[in-house]
C-alpha cells in the first residue's frame, strides 16, 4: 500500500514546494499531480514517474510511504486525501490501566478522540465523516475493543478526559479553582480529591494565577471528580515533580478498584511503567501515519520501545537502541572547575533559598533534582546572572548559555532563519548538525514558522540553540518538558555528547528519572517545602544524590535486568521494603 502525504503548511502558494508541484502538474496525461487554486493533490494511483517527482518535492513537503498491504484492512481513520492516517486503536479494558507509548504527532490524541466518541472512525473514507456504527464495529475483530466500541455506539459509556495542553485552561475558564471543580463534581467529593491531589491551599485562587504543576493537578482533580465509565489521561505527569507524580499514580490506580477503564498517554517511562498494566506502542511517521501495536505487558513494551525493534511486527522503529549505563563513574574524566558557589541565600517574598558549597567542572553534567518550588530555578538564574543573591558567593570565569524553563519566541520567520540569527552557519554542517540538529529532528522543522511551533518543537529548537552557542557552562531548566519519550532520550544524549566532546559543563534541572540517568555525572539535591524554603545539597555522586532525593520522596528504584533502565518499585512491594530497610533507595549496581 502506497501512501502520499502532503504537508499543507510547507506547500502554500509562493512556497518552493508549491511552485515545484505546479511545474510538474501538467507533465502527465493522467493528471497524477494536480494544482487547483491554492490546493495541491497527489493521486495515490499515480504513475511511478509522478511518484518519483513528488518524492523529490523541496522542503520535504511530500512524503511517499510504502506500507504493508495487510494494513489496508486495519485503516481506522483518515483526515483526507494526502492527509494523516491512523491504523488500529488501543483498547480500554475493564479494571485495568492501559498505556500508550510513542512519539508526538502520530495519532495518540486522535485515538483518544475516536475512543471518547468526539468523532467516529471513518475507516479511511474521508468523504463519509459519520459512517454507520454497524459498519465501523464489524471491521474490528471480536474482543475487548469491539465490545467497547459497541457500548460507545449505543451511548452506554460515559467519558472523562484530562486534556494534554493544560496551559490552555485559564483561557477557557477565567474563574477560581473552586468554581471549576464545583461544575464537574458529580459525587460531591471536592474536599476529598483536592486533599488527595494536594491543591486544598489553592482552591480559592484563579486559574490564571497557577503554575504549570498546579494547573496539572487541578486538571487531574477535575477529571477524577467526574462520574464516568472510562477515564482518559493525556500526559498527566507534565510539570509535576516525583512526589506529585507518585501521588498521581496512586490516585489514578484507585479508579480500577472502582471497576473503571483507564487509558493513559505518558512520556515519562518510569511513571508509565509503575502506573499501567498493559501498554500499546504506536509507531509511524510524524504527520503522515500512525500504527498501534497489540497490547503487551508494560515491561515488554517499554523494553521493545527502547530497543527500537518490535519483534512481533518485525519492525524497526529506531536506528539505534537507547542504552542505560550501569555504575557510571567519570570523576577521572572531568576537568577543572568552571563554577563554584557557597552559602548562597536568596529571599523572594515568603520564600528563602540556602545552599552549601558546590562546584561544576568541565566535561561534567550536573543533574538538579528536588520538589517543585524549592529554589532550583532560582539558583540557576543566580548562576546565569539574571538575579543577584542576597548573601553568599558565586565564582565563575565562564561564559553562560541558558535555556529557561518556559520557552517562548517572538521571532518572525522560519526556524531556519531563527537558527541563522542565533548561531550563524554553525548549525548547517559538521558534528553539531549530526549530533544535535538531526538527533533532535530540528532539520525537519526548518521551513516551519518559529512563532507557530508546538510545545515539543519549540523545546527541541531551544535546546539546539542553547547547545550551539559558544559557552563554558550550559544551563537547562526542564529540557524534557513537552518532548516525547524518544525525543527526551535523544536530547539527553545530545547534551552529554556536547559536554564530553567539547569539554564544557552543564547543569540540568529535570523531573524525568530516565532523562537524568542518561545525562548526569553528579546530582545536586534540593530539599525543603515548596513555596516556603529550599536547601541545595551537593553536587553528589549519582547514586548518593539520588538516594538522598528518593529517600525524601519515599520512592525506590531498581534496574531492569535486560535494558538496565531505572524502574520504580511498587509501593510496599517486597523489593521496595528490602531496599528501604537497607537504605538503598536508588538501585545498587
């Protein structure tokens, strides 16, 4: 089966792609390539010559993809000719939490819309947006998914959805948290769930005044308050620290004890691992197509995803596997200190930050961990020179490149123009292009307007710009935010490679344990009470630092025997109790 996908944003009038397709539209009697007004079209029955011409369309505006013929009967939804296609669907299961794992832009949110009844699967017939349910259901094999869709078709399933982009909530609802929760409270349990989600103290605040983590917890609470048969959670861990992520895991798992079906889309693999009973992997090509695999056990699915090879489908979804190192020690490889600090104090309103003494050396990456609102970003801003400490000292004979927590751009122009303005021609070739631009897939965004990038695209470009600047110390504040699981791993490797090969130093604030495990040589631990006070300890060795951090969070990790990835032990499990009794909260290698 041959699929022709045309990316409209790259094929608008006056673009190189539009001019190219218009040129060849009149060269074939079969009219395989058509241009009418401002629209282009490529027939999927086109002759081989026209397919070759379309394949060479500039700016990667056209994707010609060959898929196995057997997928033809698995086509679930299409948004139009030369548009995105989705094959198969994940299956919500009674009394279980089902996870979905895969890159951004290949159909996860579309699947949630189909399963929640926002629109019906059109089985690839985009001219018929609402086919008969009987026709739709008959195309799926007998089993859990077919039974579920039958219930949806009969209106016998109530749905609750936690949306992906929670930062849009204040635009939709301008009132206070209590007003929003009251509107959706079907069981009069606001007090119970606001306490479970740790938002009782912000119940009277307006949504527009909340941080990202607070908004996320409010969105999860609002979803839990609805009385539904099926609950969908789209990226529920974003903006949350490890404490809040584990709290979310416990609350969501309680839904299955009430007989509910739960489907979760999540990019934090450690959280996906401990939260879900089964996982569907979805693979494909961004904006072109997505294919759901049958469900696997959580461990098997994540290990296959990291390995980059799906044995049951005999499909390779990544060129190289993602590796986790055991017992890494690089002390002998790091160089002289580029940054030292000591006894820093900073008061911001009612918040107070204190630090001990610490240093960062060349060729070293320091991971920064701790609860939200305990001063991590404040210390990084002091180091970056954006704010001054009230007390203490910070000695640095180094040039700094800083990627802030919330990335925005007002640049008017394409990503290519933005990179040129920030980095000159450095990004276009050589080691930096291979290890950063291509690894983060920034090379596929060059013709997009910088002001219209999605959250994940903007994050990737911002990381590339930060790494591309000439500096001695690189500061990254939550670089994994908005990135899918694969992009997170590639970003971690890009940061490590840059520091090692150029003998530079970096500090990385993040909440994703997989990301930190790959990127960090040492750990700076923040302790304290969010919004009240914070204290920085270290940098310490990875094992010692994570042990201190996780003992505060009361969470234990072990290594997977095959992939060596970090895995959260289920609370009160035998392994969890054993490690806590021995004081080894972070796995021993």
